[in-house]
């Protein structure tokens, strides 16, 4: 019997089952900016520990002003792709600033971070070559690799012996392209970039680092993972998004002139998508200025991060190997994780669950993310609430 579209979609019942249990944790409407305290559409005010606004800039009045002025000058949309009619002077100005910031010759912006990885990884997945992915790479990297012509090889997370085994197992003269996250978005740990670039030299491979969660957080002036390790010159491509520390929307890839020129004329998600809106470009540009001019923001981010790491460890939480403001609170049970989120919200704390397939089934976690605008008192309040809930649900002793 043939199935219709409705028949196939109706077979998906998981969301309805979770809703029936009263613990559905997604699509919760917010009616304020992404600040340490947010107002929800139901009128409740909660402590926000589920945002990626690491520097606390997404509701900054200076970004709002820059966005408004850009709309007044350029309108609300470019109404076309960068390739055709959608390139503004401010696109090129931002790209020049970004290239200098991350220490590369050139950069090009895309309308979302997802589209950067989709377009870059697919475009550089050349026929006859091999693309190597960390098993915990972001979904957009995985999707990009599926669209390329290279054969894809995954290695266990941050397992350098595993990566070398994969590199050794392909033809010596073949094209090899390694793609990793700088800071892993759910686990909070860093890529082992020093070991990766050493393997690149040994096996004649190239490396791209997704710095979506690293820009603004680590490296000189917040310029990312390669800078953090002093390996900018040995990192071929640096990718970033504007929806995290930059408080905007969009993304970019930076590298040498030859590669960026190739991508500008071959990346389908760039050529066939509308360009970043004027407001998003102006907000990202202003955020970059603030990122450089106000290092105290990053200093406070790391102050509250160190405080939170210690507080969670002292309370008995398993926070894995995080080295960043992203703190995984391992639950290892999907329904329990969703229950934690519901109970935390009822007590004024907004956190998010991370379940399969975003992480393996046995690594289900609560993602606790910090902003530069948080205080240690707010962290302590959240830790106290979460400790009570984790003990009630027998997740921690």
C-alpha cells in the first residue's frame, strides 16, 4: 500500500508523547532580549542559561543603533545573492575586518553559519579526495560533507590516534581535508589543534576549524582557536558565525585569497542564497569593534565560567571535559533531561536539553551556557536549583 506524505509524517509521534508527559522543552516563546534575565511570553522572568550570546551583545543598544541606521540607509533586504545584486559596501568592509581579525588574507560572508559549513565543506569535498570529520562535529559540517564528492571518514571525538589511522588508510597522494569544531558546541571541550596541524604536515592534509563557539571566547581579542594555540598560519580555514558572540545573524569563512576566491564562485549556499541583511551586517561589524575594544567582557565571561565549573563539580555534577563557557551537565536519560528542564523553568532557570541524535544516547545532557553579563550570584542561584532537581531525580547522589 502506498503511503502519502501525511501518513509518513503522522508516524512521528515522539513530540506528542513528550508533550503528553508535560515535559516538552522546545519552542518556548520569549518576549524580551537575550539577557541574563529574560521575560517569557507567559509573563515569567527566568535566569537565561540557554543562550549562545557569550559576550552578552545581542541586546546591546549599540548593535541596535547600528542595525537601525543600516536599515535607514540600505533598506531591510538586499533582495538577491552576493553573486548578483546583493553585495553592499558594508559586506566588503566587514569581510576585510574579519580577515584581519582572524589573521587571514580574505573572508567572505554567508547569510547563516549553517550555510557557511554547508557550502564550504561541500565545495571543498573534491572528487577522488577524502574529508575527515570528528564524530562530534556540528550537523551542518556533516550535511556539507554529504553534499561533497569526497569520501567521508569519521574519527572518534578528539582521538588523534584514530585520526592518524584514518589518514594512514587512504592513498598517500590523495587530497585530504580535515574539519573540526574549535570549541564543541555541546561538550564545551576544545579541538586538539596542535596535534591536528602536526598530522596535517605529516600527511599533507588541510584543516578547517569551525569557530562558531570560540570567537569572542578564546584567542587574542577573542579571535578563536587557532589564535589560542598560536597556530593561525598553520590553520588553512577559519569559520565563524554571527549568531553567538556577535549578537547578529550570518557567518563567514576566512583563508588565503586563492581558496576564498574559489568559494566565492563555487559555493552553492553562497551563490544561490540571499545575502546577509544590512541590519545583520551592521550589527556584526559593531560587535566586532566592541569585542576588540572591551576585553573586560571576555574577562568577566571567564570569571563566571571558572566559578561555574567549580560550583558544579563541588555539587557532584558530571561536567565532562569542558574547557569553556559551555558546561554539559550529563543526565544520560532523555525523559529525565526533559524533566530537569521543566522543573528548572518552574523554579526560574532556563536551560536546554541535548538529546540524540545531537549527542549519543548515553551522553544526553543539560547544556548550561554562560554570558559575560552573568554574575556569580546568578550562577550560584542556578546551581542551587539544578542541584536540588538532579538529586530529586537521582541523577547525582
